[in-house]
């Protein structure tokens, strides 16, 4: 089943609006639309606070991508502090891509604007509290309107969430558990984290208690567990010659939400997941261990958070900056995620007898791949229709084969690397 574009959406001025397209990540989304929107036959506009900045971005990116005529690209003034401008922006689009973070500060008003304007909403948030709060507050309304409100359409958490669904749909039987291993590769120029991303991380760790409270208040029933007992790994360990540790990002939350929705809606057997990160060098591992200790100590006090956010470059030894990654750093970066699924070829009983390994890989994860993930998700929703509606996840919204095929055409690889089952 797919939910196709309704008559109310057909009357919109633009197919897509990118809100916050002058920010560091937003510029990459603009670049992706310049490269691909004409082929898709979709119209789009840029929205933000400064007309001058937006026109400069359009001029610069058009020159970089070889686009000579961009007169049909709209420019819309909108500000998160001006709710009227947000509603006026949203009503003009069939779908809005929100690149204005941190989302815990600026996301809710844009979601509400999209609901009021009958507009699909996608963002690149990796903030579990924001995502789960939006689901609690607005899922029923969005579903009633036939709209999708979907976060985590960037590197958080498309490779993991869609990667799990990709392995799940290619599993010869019933998959009951999966482990994902993230490997972010950097070149000789190193890497840098953009300040708004760091602000989201600080808030996510400091407001962990609010997320726990929200989950208790919602009191969702526990998902049933199928197959042999599965417990995600903890601590630090070496595996295949590299250090590994649990990944503290949003992937596990998003995967769990996808599995819950698909189990309740489509009776899919839910998969239990362990989400880990790997370190390509011992030096990087040691640096992150030392930084992690100081970060955890500081983030749990008001003074510590103030220092982290006021002097990020000092407290991260130059890792975080207002400028973000340099073009050379972006060009040299890449990522891969290895996914190891286990399950059963027949009856789900005893020990698993089947394993399938998959891999998702691509260029720079934070900006280049991120922009491709969210742009192609937007195209899929507008041209193919979302698989489900409401405040859901990429894995619940998208038709997996169709979306994966789109990403593969844009240089993101999805592959099954091994499959072992009883002979």
C-alpha cells in the first residue's frame, strides 16, 4: 500500500522547499537538488531569513554544478521566530526539508507549520528526544491528514535504519537479531564537527532524563522477542583487528521505532539490534576515550555544558568548530556500515541457523551522503508515495527496494556480502 499525493497537495506552488539552505548542511542539500531535481521533474525553493544570503548560495552552487538557469528556483523569507512566516512557507510546498537545527530548539514550530499547511515534513535530526516527542504529540494528527513527519533522514539514521530493513527483506527466512558496525573514514586532512551538530549532542546527553521520562509516560508495550536470547555488546572490545564500542547516537532508537511500527502495522517479526562504532586507528580510539571521559563529566553539570558550548574548540581540541569541515576534509571522508543479521531458515526455535551480512557505504557521511539520503527520500515520497503515514521513521515510510535503487544511482552502495544457511 502507498499513500499517493492528494488533491490538496497537488495545488501547491512548489514540490519541495529546503528550509535552512544557507547553513553548512543545507548548502549540500541545495547542491543535490541542483544536480538531480531537473531529472525528477520537480520544482523547488529555498527558504530562510536572508534573501541576500539565499541568492548568493543559489548563485555559488549553480556555478559549481554547471547550472546556467535557476530562475525557476523560488526564494522564500521565513524565520523560526516568526510563526506566521513559517506557516506561509509551509503552505507553499508539497514537502519541506528542514535543515534548521538544533531541532529541540527550532523543530516543533516547523512540524506544526507543516501540519497546518498540509505539507509532508522531512529532516536530518539525530535527536531521539525530539523525534519521540513529535511522535507522541502529532502522530495521530499526521496520520489522519495522510502526511509524513519523518526525522533522521540523514546519516542519522538512514544507513542503519534502511540498512537493517535491506538485510531484513533479503533474509532467506526470519531474521531475529542484527548488529551494525559503523566505520567513518577520514583522510590525511582529518575531520571537523560543525557546531550545531555538537550542540545537539550536548543536549542529547544532558537531557537523557527527559527521554527516559517521556518513554515512561508513553508506556508503550514491550515488543515481543523472537528466537534465541540476544543481548547487545557493551564496553570496549577488539573485533577483526579494530576497537569497537556501542554507538551512542540515534540509530538504535530509530531502528527500534521502525521495527515497532512495522510489527504493529504489518506483522513483521521485530528485529533486536546492537549498534556499534569502530575506530580505524588506535590513536583515534584513545583520543575519543579521553575526550569522552571529560565530555561525560562536563555535560551533566550546568557549568560544564556552558563551557562546552561556549568554548567547543578548546574542549574538543579543535574537533568542533563554527566553520565545520573543510572542502578537503569532506572530499576525503567516507563511511561504511557492516550489518550482521541472524535468524532462522524455518521454524523460529533453538539457536539461529542462518546468517546474512550486508554493507552500506558511500562518500562523506555528514554532508555529501546526508544530502543524498534526504533528497532521495523526498523524491521517493513525492513520486512513489510513502509506504505509511504519520510521525514515523525512514524505515517505515519508504519502499525499501525503490529507495535503495535511488541511492545506488547516487553513489551509495547497498550489498549483501555473505549469506550462510543450512544446506
